[in-house]
C-alpha cells in the first residue's frame, strides 16, 4: 500500500513524501501518481504539503497535490476545503482515495472519499491514528 507523509519543521519548512506498493494486476509499464510531483506529492513553503493515495490515473489527471496547494495559495481556501474540492474532481472521473495535507502554520487535515484511509499524526501533544471516518 501507499505510505505518505507531510511535515513542518521548527522553521516552517514544509515537506511531503509518497511511496506506493503499486496496484494489483497493473498493466505492464504503468506509471502511477506517486513518482509524479504534483500528482500524489507536492510541498510549497508557506502554503501546504500534500501526500495522496488512491486510483493514480485519476490523481494524475487532476494533479491532486498541486491543485490543493494552488487552491490554498491562489483562492485562499483552507487545506481541508481545497482537498475536498480536488477529491470531488477525482470522484467525478470515477476514482477514489485520500490525502494528508498540512498548511504553512502546521494545521493538518485528512480528507478521503474512500471507505477508509490508514493514517496517523504525531505532535508534541501526542499520537493519533485512525482508519475510518471519526465522529
């Protein structure tokens, strides 16, 4: 499966990374979204950092990670609203998945349109983990 991370350091520098286990029965030569900067991974200091997982072909077409950061930077949207908008575009094309995203002040969101998404967070206040939507 996919392993992704977003982080902010003490100086406000943002980083994102995404790796994937691939897709079962993938076509020979298939390139997924993980190695394409802007599709599954993107970071821009002062704006946001994104790591995504899901149906890669749709995430490539929407340029999910870059789209989220562009909406934050140019439209002034929150990372949660920007992520939801990008995932709505993915859903319109027939795909699903999710993102972990952090803004330039350290605010983070998990947004997904799949049944669940393994995720976790650690900060000075503790550790949080989940799979399904939390009430």
